[in-house]
């Protein structure tokens, strides 16, 4: 590892945004620990950069495994400079048909997992007086519409957690960045393509009205996750990193 190289821990790094962020960080000369339940999607990146990319199996809904992975990474790398809580999935459907189990599972994935991993890695950031936590939310963290209530509820919770945390850790030199993507070409988008479409007026009207930096366009065309990843790296490098991207 060279002098200024950072150590990243990215969840959900085998696909979509997580994979794009991992690639961008490696291209910047940094070291990446990429996690996912199935790490096969990282095999080529590990093979291309065996000295700077490691894949670790991690289900972020498994709290004990989170603690074990965090402890192992800190023991071997000495630090994590950038934590990217990205693992997630879409859930679209009538609220009336959403079960408690589905709602809890989604909160485990989008809120409790990121919360636990953040708590596991914050102390070493605080001791070093630097570090960044990037929480991948969604345009759905700020707005919602029919079929989107469960997903939006989890992302809104993640955002409020992040906003308070940002104020709490800023005095220790730690940045918190909330990313609110619109529609991007990832595995997730593929699964909900018919729903996340300009053909769906509920989606087009509300998403098209928002103008976030990493928005995937006007809602009619999914964006390129590599562009979102580049924006995340730029934002983290800036002196005046925004709270939301
Ligand atoms: P992808 O489906 O392409 O990638 C999802 C990643 O998360 C995969 O690596 C997957 O790997 C991992 N993952 C899923 N469940 C778990 C789990 N329980 N534990 C650990 N890893 C898990 O989707 P995206 O890249 O689009 O999604 C990334 C984030 O972006 C999500 O938080 C999503 O909500 C957000 N987002 C995406 C948008 C889009 O347009 N694509 C828009 C707004 C937000 P594996 O299944 O092997 O675990």
C-alpha cells in the first residue's frame, strides 16, 4: 500500500454501484475490500489486482458476521478509511400485501446492517481523526409513491440516521455522505425496469422532478453507475463534501 492510498470496505461490491465504486477506488490507487453474499462477481477484479482487492463473503443482515469481518479487516489492514454501505435490493408492491417479515428483512438490510457495520468501524476512524462513511440511499429516501412505501421507509430511516451521525462525527474529522441515486443500470434496476420507467407516470413525475447530482437522468433513461462512482470519489476528496449527493 502506498503512502496516501486509502482502504475501502464496500458492501454489495459484486454488482452495480458497489462494483463501480470498487473499480473507481482501485483505479485511484486505493485498496478495496469488497463484500457480498456471493463474491463471484468480484473474481475478475481480485485476479487483476490481487495485492489491492480482496473479496469477503458477508451477508449484512448477519450482525455477528459483520462484527467478525470488521474485526478481521481491522486486524489485517490496520484501518478502514472509507466504509460504503451499499448492499441493498429493491422491493416494489402494495403496502397492504407487505408482510412484517418482508418489512423487517428490508430494515435489516438497509438500516440495521449499515448501522452495525458503521458502529464497528467508527472507533478506529475517531482515533485516527479521519475517515468517511458513504451510505447509499435512493431518491426513495426523500420521496415515495404507490408500491414504494416499504423500500422508501428503509431508505428514509437510513438518511435520518446518517444526518444525525454526520453532525456527531464531524468534530472527529469523519465525513458522512448520503447518496440518493435516481435510476441506474444495475442488477436492481433490471429487476424493476418496468416499474422504474417513464411509462409509469407515478415514477416519472416524482423522480423526473428531482435534480440530484447523481440522478440517472430525467427518469426516462437509467444512468451509468460508473458516473455515480466517479461523483462519490470527487465528493469525498472535496474539502466541502456535501451531506447529500
Ligand atoms: P445490484 O443488484 O446490482 O447490487 C446489489 C448488491 O448488494 C450485490 O452485490 C448483492 O450481492 C448485494 N447484496 C444484496 N443483498 C445483500 C445482503 N443481504 N448482504 C450483503 N450483500 C447483499 O443493485 P444496485 O447496485 O442498484 O444496488 C446498490 C444500492 O443502490 C442499493 O442499496 C439500492 O437500494 C441503491 N439504489 C439503486 C438504484 C438503481 O437505480 N440501481 C437507485 C437508488 C438506490 P449478493 O446478492 O451476492 O449479496
